[in-house]
C-alpha cells in the first residue's frame, strides 16, 4: 500500500506522534486526508520507510540536498552568496555581521560589484504619497508596464545593466513605499517614515540586509531562468516577485497569522497540535539549510522583545517539533512588535530581495547560458 495510517507510520519509525508530525511539517513525509475518515490523515509509505532508522527528526543540510531535488539539483555556480556551516555569506562576508552596520545600499554595491549604489527618489512636493493600490499590486503593474518598453539585455555592458538595475530598484521602491520630499535617504529610513515608525529604522535596516539574498531560493531561481533568456531586468524582477508571493516562500508569515488566530481561540499547544495532525507544515519554523536554526531569525529576534503570544507559539512549536523559528517568523514578530502594517513582512522581504534578484540576473547574463533542465519522464509507455 502506498498510503498508511499514523499508527502504522509511527510503528515503522519507532517514534512518538510528535516526531511524525515534525517530519510532515518539514516536508519530509507526504500526507493526504483519509478518504474513509476526514478526521484522519494518511502518510506516504516510501517517505516513512526512507526516514526509518533515523534517531532524530533533523537531517544535515548536505543530506537534504543530496537526497531530494527540492533542495539539491539543479546546481548552478555562483559567486554571490552561499550557506556554509549554518551561516549565510554575501561574497564571502557573513550576512549577520554585515547587518550590524551595513545598509541595503551597501549590500547592493557588494552584490552588484560596483563602487556605490544610491536609490534616488522621484522628485515630489508631497511629504508622503501612498499608493492607492496595495504595494504588491502597484509593483506588479509597474514591472509589467516596464517590460513592454524595455530592451532585451543581450549585448548590454555590465555598467549599463547596473545602471538599469539601480533605476529599476529606485522606481520599485517609490512605488511600494511612496514618494517623500527628502531625497537620497536610505531605504530603511524611507520605509520607517512611510509607516510612521521612526523607532523601527534600525531593525528594518537589519532585516533588509539579511533578506537581500539567499542563494538559489525559488524566487531567485525564477529570476535567473528569466535572465538566461536575455529578457529585460524588469522581467527578471517580475518573475522573482511573482514567485515570492507563494505561501511557502515570501508570504509564509500570512500562514503564521492563521495559526496565531487558532491559538487565540483554543490555546497555542492545541493549535499547533491540530495544525500538525492535519498534515500541514508548520509555517515559519525550520529551514532545511539551517539544521541548527536560522541565524537571520536569531539575529533579528535578539534586537527586540516579541509579544507574549509570539513567544508562546515559538516555545510550543519548538517543544513539539524540535524546529526553531526562521526568518519569516522573525518578520511577523517584528511587524507585531512595532505595529507595522499587516502586509509589512512581505513588503520588507520583497524590498530586500530585489537586490539579490538583480545580482543573480547580472551573473546569469554574464554566463551566456540558457537554463533549460530536462524532465525525467514518468508518463505512459511511448507508442512508436
């Protein structure tokens, strides 16, 4: 049988129910509702058998990458960022260390390999002009409009491309943050002013730096695929931003808020238990590339005191799954602590990550290669 019950899975693994749920949360065991009883779940036998014999629910990042396409192939050479021994590095520099003093503009210059970067604001006599649409919708429309007017990147020099990237970021920041009278302000200061939270300037600066890049994540890979076709940089950023909207990527904090709502009604322990028993991955906890915990989250959470509810969810989740909070949890806790808008975690993520998308697009363009993986065919027998 392909699908087995929880008791059968627990027997094969030789673990407690919490450990089974933890492996489901990490995406290591596939799960589906039981057609015969909607209150129960069924677990994929091969996934369970593959984990049998392991004493811990955790696996080293190298083992994860070696055993599954989700965290392994395709592998592309890159000099931009890497994750080694549980730490994130930007061109050889520890990202957490950089976040102590650097701005997003500093990191853009580092990742784009240019002397300096300044994201200029459009001239405006208004103190703040807030977009009538949501920041995400406004950004998507801006990028779509620019694609139709932009030229392909084929044959353009790196200096020209860096200039395009700078203007693209400037326009995107104007669109998502709003235009302000004062010019040449760093992005984190503009963001804090737009949200009327000057006390959040430093924590926003740190968050933007820590989110600037993260190796070949899903949105960055999408941007690189687009860049490999020599599409305009605006198309590459649009590909990245569209991918970022997924609930298991940049929008993960929205899923956490759903869990928080359950916790307020029935208590944190019961909410986490029910969430896991339904076979749903626990949002914003665990990161396969950081077996010992996401250092970006740890760095941010050390800068402020999360509310009691966030602290309680964190404690319960760690006790039941063994997983630590990741950067998405830190963004949601940050937004709550500083009374930022509900969509601020996603906005912060997008504003920081666009720098990385452009860096990877520049690098991919220089390779001159088209990214075109092959499929492993598993369909019906071929009829010749």
